């Protein structure tokens, strides 16, 4: 059996931004218009295989505004599986020179088989805010979600980012969800600028259509692999948590469940 390392990952965001729908699409490839409100937190897992990452790269929107959607996703009625695998154009980071997984990167790292994400989907309601830090304590990755049709949810997402940056060196990805909707209530170019300035990974998604949902975890897995390879470490979650590159530095920018 291939070695599997586990990386604690937490979903954060205001209630109703689609956190549980993202996980439902990820794990069961389905979507429900009405989902039960998460109480406290729920848990599930997802594994990214190294073969999913070989040769995969993500467009950077740093100097190309065409990579950022400012209106509803024109492909919202496409097949969900195609949306998951072919929607890289809505993803970006603050890096123009992204790390790309290919045979050259991996030839000396045959032990890197799978990355297992232990995913905690947290409650977004205000009354649970005090206990949410208990769930992201000790995490490697944080997925901060907002709803593109709700500007208040972006403000809340920024609050979570600020708390995370104070607490520890997390790999943070900012997720603009519900791009299938027709009305954007946030300026996506400004959101991208914010992500770049705060060294965050950034991606636009739709849990309803499936667009870019798996790519959230491909991007996180890529970042984990990059840190492992740059540090010549083995694939060990304890090692990563103890020796993760300082993602706040200029050299290495930081980037419903079952």
C-alpha cells in the first residue's frame, strides 16, 4: 500500500457561502440547493494522488486580468466532471513562476504518492465563532470561502485571514464561490489584488456546477509538495507542520460534508 500522509485542513467562512456544498461536490460529486446548517464542525477526507498533479499548472492572474471572472460563469451548464478538470483559467496566485509538477520535479521523490486532506468544515454562524479556532489549531491548510454575491461574506473572509496570519504559518487559499450566479457584488480584480498583497492562493469556484472544486485541493497539494521538495523532506505531516517554509516571507509567499 502506498504511503499516505494526512494534512489537517479547515474550511472557514460566513454561513451560507457554500462551504458544505464545496465538500459535498468534492466527495460525492453532487449538489443540493438546500443543505443543513453545519453545527460546530463536520469532518471528511480527500486524497490527491501525485498523478493528478503531474504536468498540471495554474494560470497566474498577477499581470493578466483576463483570468478573473467579473460576471457569471458562461460554462455553468457544462458537465460537472469537465468543470472540475478543465477550469484552471479561474485560478491564480501571486506567483508568475508557479511550481509545476512534472517528471523532472518528481524523479528523486518517488516516496511522494498521495496527500490526504483531513477536512474540517466549520460552522459559519456567529454563535460558533469562539470555537472555530479550536478546529484550525494545528492545521496545515486553511480554505477561506466567500460568496461573490454577498460583499459582507468577503469582509468576514478577510477577518478569518487576519486571524490565521496572526496564529501561525498556514497555507491559505481564498475561494470566491458561487461564480455561477449572475450578479457579482464584489470587485474580483480588487479581491485578486488583496490575495496577492496577503500572499494567498486564490481561486474562483462553483459548487453548483463543480467548477474548480478539485483544483482547490490540487493547488494546496502542489504547495505542500513544493515545500517538501524545497526542504528535501520526506512526506511526513509532522515534519511539514514543524518545518514549513515561512510563507509570510517575500521569497516564499503564502500563499457538507460527510
